[in-house]
C-alpha cells in the first residue's frame, strides 16, 4: 500500500513538468520510448548476423546501459563477438517467459560471469541486475520493467509505502517495483490531461506507443526518485541510497588484492572498523596515529582503485561531479563534540567482509596503532589489546575465563598467545588483584551510577556537642570504578626510613596548643578524648599504620605539621588531658601552610579527627618536601603501570545510566595524559574527575542475552569487540573430546551448525560446558552436562519449541525412540476436552517429554552426528 494522496500530488507535479521533461532525443526522457521502439524493430534472435543484430538493437539503449566505467553494453558485444552461440543461448533463456523473471535475470548474470572468466580472465562482465532487467524490459515493455534499487527505495520512502526494500533482495524488490509501476499505471486513468499530453508528444512513429502506460508510470517512479525525493529528502547521511553493486564476497576478494588494498588501505579500514565502524579522519588520527590527511586522501585514492578494479558506477552528486569515497562509506557532517568536519561510516557489506577477514594472516599483521601518537608512548602499551575491549560470544565460550589471560597480558605486557599455562596465569592474576592492579565487578539490572562512580549513602555518626547521640547522616561515597581510577593515577612515593600504606588515607587531626610541642618533640599526636569515647572512634579504630596525618590548631585552612602513622594501635598516656595517642614520624613540623588549593578549594572539617578525601598523597608529600629540606631521598614518580578493570556481563546493566558522563571520558584520546584529555565535574561530590590512560576496561558480553546491534551506540563506538566463539579444537587440545569412541568435538560442531541454521550464530553452545570431560570422560559426566546445561539452554533458546530442539539433537532422525533425548507422541484433543473442538485452531498435535534414560546411552550422542 502507498499513500494515494501523495501519489496523485506527484502525478500532478509530473504533469506540469512533462513537456520539458520529454525534451528532444538527446536531452529529454523521450529516449526510453524511442529505444524500446528501435529494439523491437531490430531484434531477431534468428538473425544470421547475431552480433550485428545485437549491436543494432541495443544501439539506442547504450545511453541507459553504459556510463563511465560501468560498461554492460560494450562488454556484452565483446562476449558476443568472442562466442556468439553462448550469448545467443543466454538470450534464449532470458526471454523464455514460462520461467520466473528474477530467476532468468540471475541465470543470465551467472552465465555471463562464467563466460567472461573463460574468455577474458581478470575482466569484469558488468552484467548486473539493472542491466539485465533493461534487456528484459526492451523485449516486452508491456510485461516488464527495468529495475534499480536506489530508485525503488526512494520512491517507496517518498510514497510512504508499506514495502521497505532490502539491499540484495532482488526477488522481492523486482516484484514490488513492478507492482508499484502497475499501480501507478492504473491511477493514470484518472489523469486524462497527462495521458492526452503524452499521446500528443508520442504520436511520432519513432516512439513506442506504450499502450498500457507502464513506461510512463515507471518514468513517474524515476521522477519521484530523482527530482521530488532529492528536493525534499531529510536524511543526514550522504550517499546512503547509492548502491555500488559490490557484495560482501566481492569485498573479501578486494581486501586480499594488494594492488587494491595495499598496507595503507588495510590500515585505514581496519582502524575505521576498530573505532566502531564510523569516525572522522581527525578521530582516527588522534587514536591510532598519523595525520588526518592520511585517512582523508588515502580513502579517496583507495576508492578510486576499487572503482578501476570493479568498474562500479560512482555516485553522481547534484552538481554532476563523481563522488568516489561513497564506494567505501556513507557520510554526514560531524556534530558538536565529534572532532573533525565530516564523519564516515563503513558500508554494511564492507564492514561484514572486514569482520570475517580480520583474523586472516594478511590482515592480522597490519598494525592497529602507530608508535608515539597523541603524546602517548604506545611502545609501553600492549598492542594486541585496546584500552576498551569487550569479549563477546555465546554462553560457554570462555569469555570470563579469558579475562584473566587478558589482564595478565596487559599488566605484564606479554602477547596473549604466550600465556599457555592457565594455572600460572591464575596465580599471577591473583597476585595482581592483591596489588590492586586488577579489579572485577559484574553488572546487573540493579547496578547503578552510585555503585560504579559515586553516590550518597546513609551512615551512623556521632553528633558534636555535650550530648553524644547517634544520627543518620549522608556521606558521598566513591564507587568501585572511581576508586580504581584514583588508585591507578596515584603517583608513587619512594621513601627512606618509613613506608606509606598502599591504600594510605589522609587524616586531619586538631592538636591543642598545650601539647603541640610535646607531639613534635616525641613523634606522636595527642587528642583530648578518652580512648573509648565516641569522639575518638576515627582516631582509634579507623586510622591505620602508613596513613598520613596533617595537624592543625583548629584553623580549617592552615596546617602546622605533616606526619606518617607508624604504630598499629592507639594507646593512652598517663596524663589527665590529651591522653589518647598515636606514634608518628614527622615529615614537616613548625610550619604554617594554606592547604586550600590542594584540598580542592575546600576547608578542613571541624571534627577533632576526620578524613581529608579531596587531598592527594603526592600533593601533601610535595608540600612536605617544600617545607622540610632534610627529607632527602623522598621521590615522587608517575604511575605508568597498566591497571585492568574487568566488567563481567557488561550488557546486563543499563550502560548509559551506570557510566553517565564517563561514556566520553573512557575514549582513548580523552584519557588523562593525552592531548585531548577531558575531565568532568561529578554531580554529587563536585570533584573534577578524569580516567587515567593506564586503565584498561575489559568487559564480557553474552550474545545470547543481547546482540551487539542492540547495545548502546555510544558504548559500541568506544569499545573494540573481540568475538569468542565455540572452538572444538580447545576440547581436542585438553583431551576433553572423547567419551569412549564418541567424538564430542564433532558432536558439538554439528549441534552448533544446526543452531546457527535454526536461530543464529550468537546462540551457539560453548565448548566450556564440556571441559570437565578432561578429568572425567564418562557417560555420567556427559549426561550431567546435557541435563544441567545443554538441554536447559536449548529450552531457553527455542522457547520450548521442542521440535526444533529435536532437530538440534538429531532426535528427528533417530528410528529408535529409546535414543531420543526428546520423545514425542501424538495427542488427540478429543480425548482431552469435552465437546466438539474441531473449530479450535492451533491445538497441538504432539506432546513432548525429556527422556532421561537416553542421557545414559552412548548411542544417543553418536546419533546426534
């Protein structure tokens, strides 16, 4: 169905422009009716001079067929000259009306490709569906049309058609194109003025009379596509409707051809793919290195090589100029926040080809990064792994298992394939976790920004004053990722004579003037609370050995001392006042320093003892150095060690909600230390925050829960995705591929082939479910795997469509029911329900039950294969 009101408006506009549109033989659209007439007058399949007849018949059609380097007419003549019998047979089959028209078009294309390969190796035959449809249309214009995907797509969109053309679906597209033309031709009966105008201009004998007005109707489709659509289109993507005719398989062959895709060409598309499939040249330059003209001009030169190799028809802009980059991409103007001027997006067929070829040796060896880019020493990074990586795949493919390998490879800067001993990997992984260089969390539906970045949480606190009571107050608490980033960005302080705690906190303690000199002289700090008083709780129970203390006389901006706690516990002196004490080493004393600037512009807390969360250790140590020249040997170094934050099941959380403003900050070019570094002000604390460039984010994603296509676009663009699919060779390598004479690896491979056919590749069964067979290769272990994992997973995948589960398990082909995992039996509604049920539709004809006995028969598994 189309919007008939819009159609009639289109016909009215077409009528107004028709006389000018008709034009003369050279400039107007009247050539279509002329070429049909010429073809019908000259075509004779039985002609003695077949080649001469073919040339004469298609002479006037060459304008519609050949353009630039897209040469179906010229190449057809070359084929006919070389083998007239073969081309004669091709046209015989093409014009056999009792066969489906699309099948005939496809057959003609295949025959032409095969003939060209034999006669002119390395040359293009150019007989694409558009050209072949012209041959059919010229032969019988009252029954056929000439088809072009772009014009159909635009016309359907403009007329608000229910049909949405899909690229590559020639069968449905051609039929719907014909139905649209037929529908318009019938509507023309209500537009007598247009028909009268057409008849008056087409009365010359050189034009075909078009009795059913199909050519006229088709010209209206072209008018809608090329004039009305172009004038009113709102799509922001330039070149979106252009079709090069290059298929995914064509792209795969081109990628392997070094005369087309040299190393620079492969670098460009590999980096574009790694960036998420779309980027500006500036963004590619910032992330991977080399200047932006490398990507800009390099893409244009690459597209021209493809154009020359394939003979594809380039996109023609409104000004008549050829646009070559559209062979590779569609594009639009960059928006605010997108560095660069123009954003390119890989064409779907090219992106799919890259995805399938990425691991091939010729492509894998192409470097993703250039060294020394964007102010970052890339030589210190693991080039195998992006800063933001997601391992994705079906259940049981070792995604979480592999996070430990990735973490160790990153932290120790080792190639992934060098870590073969998993027990050694786990030992090192746990050491890194203990060091704080690896952290692990799992996203879920209730996980939020507050847990990940920061939030407000209620705590019980003692109120100041004579009456000590417990009140509920609210503290701003850092989330796991914020804490991890703070740890990774902490500068390392190397000292002599004492040590900082790895997780050192900074405390403020108010020391009364009466005991200050005693504290300075005797390396201790004293407060005027008894050791068991609520006011001393932080001083006694929360301060730890290795923490840093800044002291004050009550002034909330200025400090008089800096110390490191060296005693594990607090204790009491035998004095009447200020008896509660901790031992310290003074880094600076007798000083008078305003610390507002290094405390994020804030004053210190009024409490006697309180944390100072806004202050950084390196800043307070630098202050101590400035005020105590005897602190020789204290060195502050940048922390350049890699840190890995692992997010398991990243797709199960609301990523936009959890990451918040970090979705921008995690970009490699926006990381702290890079030339385009950015920071944000956090909403709860008001603190500035940035993500260090030594923090790797490693996620896992189960594609059975959610496809990559459904993930947040902003997240997809910022992460590199590494697919983890079932690998039966893993079972073979670890010796988990045999149970007696059953080939478990072959069985799993066969089940996954069936799942991919019935569902998709994202819902396969992972090899990890079967690894326990390494230590227990028995039918009992295999039965447990199937009953506890495989069958429940299939029930979830197919929503308890047991017939499909039978197909996956091979039960539909088993003649002995005792070997069927899923048994089926006929069921009669009449035996279950009262009364007449004949009128009730969709009643099941079978019932299914799980056959537990089959789980313990080795033959049941053998017959899966």
